[in-house]
C-alpha cells in the first residue's frame, strides 16, 4: 500500500508543570489515508486536542515533551525545525477549532484574515489574496461573499464564522484537515451544515480529515474510522461501522449508553460513573479500571495493550474476546427491549 | 498595512457614516464635559472665596473707581449665571486679547492668556519628547519581555521597570543633572532654551528632562505592554495565526500587539493630558518654567485667575485627549463603533 497521508507512531506528550509531569498523551498510534475521516472521541482531558496540537507543532517546546513519530507522507514532523514546520502548517496540514468566534481576530476583517493565510505561503499581491479569500468564502457557502469579506468577525453568525475558518483552512488545498470539535459551539441545526461542509470538502479536495469530538453522534454521521481515547490512551480503534455495530471496549459501551438518541429517552441514558483520572497521577494498570463496570482482578495492575481480537479490531481491554462479544450482544438485546 | 487600505475602500458606504455619527456623538460629549469643568472651576475660584474678585484685583488699597470698573468688566453686578455666561463665552470665543479668553492675573494685570501661551510650548515640548521616548521604548521593552518571558532578558527588563517606577523624579533629575551635565558635560544644564536659539542647544537642554520624565512612564508602559501581550498571546486567535503558518514575528506584532494596544492607547492619552498641568516636579528640577510652574506660582501667590487658567487648559486637554483616544480606539477596535 502507498504511504499513508498521516501516521502517528507511539506518540506521547508530557507536560512539565510545577506540580509534576502531566501524561497528556501516551503511546498513541493511528493512520489516516486520503479520503478518510478519522473520528477521535473521548471526554474532555482525554488528550484529543493535545494530539492535534502536537501534529500541528503548536505545543510550546519549552513545556511539552513530544516523543514518538508523526509521519506526514513519510516525513517525521517531530524532526523538523520550527521554521520547516511552520511552512507545513496551514499549507499541507490545516486545522479548525472549537470556538470560531474566539479563533478569529476581533480587529481584522474576515476577508483580510483569510487573505493573510494565502500570503503566508504564497507570494501573491494583497488584491489577489483577497480575491482568493472571497472565492473561498463563496465556496464554503457565505452569501454575498464579496461584501461579507469586509465584515468583522462579530458581524458574522456562529455558523458563518466556522465556515470562514474552514475557508481559511482550505486556502492552500491542504492534504490533512484537523477539525477540533468544530461543531461544539454551534446550534444543532448549524452543526449538521458544518459537518456536511467538512464532508463535502473532504470529497472535493480529496483530503484526509481528523475529526475530534466528544459527540459520538457527530462521528457516526461522518467518520470512516474511529479512535476512542481515554486518559491520553487509545481504548479502541477501528472502522466506524465496526465500532458502532460491535464495540469491544467497556469505555466505548459507556459512551454509547450515555449518548442520547431520538429513540432513547433521557431516563434511559446511563452515565459513566465517576470522572476522568488526573493525568498527573494516572491510575495503575488500565486507566479506565476505577470507573469500569466489568473490571476484574488484574485490571489495576496490568496495562492492557492495544491488540486486535479475532474478526475484530484493536482495543485495549483485558476481557476475553468471547466475553466482549457476549456483553455487546446482551447490550443490543436490552436496547431493542427499551425501544419497543 | 493592508487592513488600513481596506478600511477606506470606495465601495464601503456604511462604515464612514458610522464613524461620523460616532465622532459627532463623542464631540458633543466632550463639549459638555468642558462646560461642566468651566462651571465648577468658575464656582470654586470666583464664587467660593470670600469677598468680591474686584477687591482682589485692586490690590492692597483699592480705589472706588477701580472696584467699579472691575465690577463692570467682570459683570459682577449681574446674576451669577450671566457672569458665568460671559466667562464661558470668553473661554470659547475669546476676549479682547484673543482666544481662549482667560481674564487677567491678580498680580500684575497681565492677561492670563499670554502667560499660558508663553509657558505652554515649554511644557508641550517636554511632554512631546518624553511621551515619544516612553511610548517607543516602553512598548518595545514590554514586547521583548513578553516574548522572552521568564528568561534573563525578561527579569532584567522588569527589574529596570521596577527601578523606573520607584525612583523619585526629583532625585533622578538631580542625579542626571549632576552626572551628565556637571561631571560629564554631555548636555546643557537646567533652564529652557527656545527652539529659535538653535535646535542643538534646544535639544541639549531638553534631553535630560525628557529622559527623566520618560523613565517613570516607560517603566509603567513596559509592564503594561508585557502583561497585556502575555494575556493576548493566550487567546485562541493567536493559535489560529500560528496555525496559518505565519512567522512568529507576524503573530506577535500584527496579531498580538494589535490587540494589546487598545488599553495602552487609553492610558497614553490620559497620561499626556494630565502632564499638561502636572509635570511640575520635572519642570521645577530642570527649571523649565512651563505650565506646571505657572500654576504652582499662581497658587502660592493666591493669583486665582492664573491657577484657573492653567486648570481649565489642563481640563480641556484631558477632555480633548479623551476624544482623540475614543476616536483612535474606534479605528483600532471595530467593535467599539457599534457600542
């Protein structure tokens, strides 16, 4: 097979803080190919965003130790100088963020900000850059793009701001688009439009998308692959279809049970008890074991490796493959019972 | 900057109108403020002190004729609002000596206007030079300190700032005069030399007062810039700027500093305005005899019209600088125009 677009190998991120070392991401590996959307799910503090910032080289090297490999088309980004990395940022790998209002500079016109992104990697005139900005605003569905390009961010609605951010990310036809909770700050109706737009962009530009979210619903609509993260570690990783049809990890089960759907009423939602562990002092063994309903004797001592089960995909849980299948089947049966 | 050009695009019909309304509103407000200040100072200086101002004008042995004339001239025989009306009219439109009409000094019958106009250039030159120095160096040191945060550079800069804030101007001024002028002979001594006496001479007498006055403010501005910039650099839009692949220089100066500058503009305007009447210590140490000195002398000789003249000029300067700050602010931060 050809070289993947983006490949993480045993990526670890450690923050040195006054209170000690924060294990933000540990031994994370995944692969992204052109035309794929990798959905990264997990609660707040599970290391999703830190991973993407590490890929972008946006972590302050004075405070963060990044180890492992981040291969972009075969080149290890961690071995590049800050300046080489800067040339890749925004040109080959782009990123959009959670809160588009906070992410746009309040004192510059939207069109200007996109034009600036054009000129960051391309020696074109300001007028040409602005023209390109207007074209892109038009392409992401901003009506009257020519006039609206002269607006300031506060004159845009939330959805339009995120569209503008997407336009800004697309100026150089990047190969990878990292979307970090792109719909969390938006209205539900707008969320669907933005997800649709990201999906369309992926097809039109033939790029790879990393979609980070805590919302499994968002993932189920767009992702081709899913990575479930907890406490900075991969819990389960596989094709989206398999994750939703045959989840193997207790944490994923918990996420699915706590996800509201149209069929499931609020009182039928089962929250995951407890809260995520401190990454300053991660629990021994499996990081999820203190909250796990299925924990058994070795869970607090042995760190389960991410390994594939027969006819399945990789997960990091010590339960036997048979037991995992059994629990999943019971869960489906209960679900059908609830719905009827 | 590309943005400035884009701001005044010919097709841009909405924006200028917004700006004009905004400025007109601010201007009306400024005039109201000046009128209020005039009224309060008028009450304090002419109505509160015991006895008629006419008596003070006519000195130790007032003649009836003198009192009568003065009463007529100042309209003291009319109701106080009419008196104030003439006072305000003189200030805004000028009296027989021209604009702004500030009346006569108690001491020597000299028009306060001519005194103020004679002293004003000294103070204004002092402020202009000092403020340029402190703005340029203060902001630069602040940026450097923020970028090199927690390094030796940062600590040295902030140590220098602490020194600048703590060192009293009268001590610093005398030390500067002693060392640079008396011992090293590098500059001119105290006193003011007009620009017409040669730019070199003028400069060599102003450079020390400039530096001493600037040092205090430079220190404050360096700290302010550092803290504002550090706060701004934590904003999400700075991360966006980096994610675009912009050089770090552009990220800090164009995106970071731009947003950190608004509070600095605000206090810069006020600092300058307050110094119009308030650079007394620097003026005294270097014997510049500007507006601060004029007000001080007026106060100790109970020459109320002179003090009043300086006070209303300072107050007007504050109000006008506020207006300027508001307008600059609206250009710097588009959100203000809609507030």
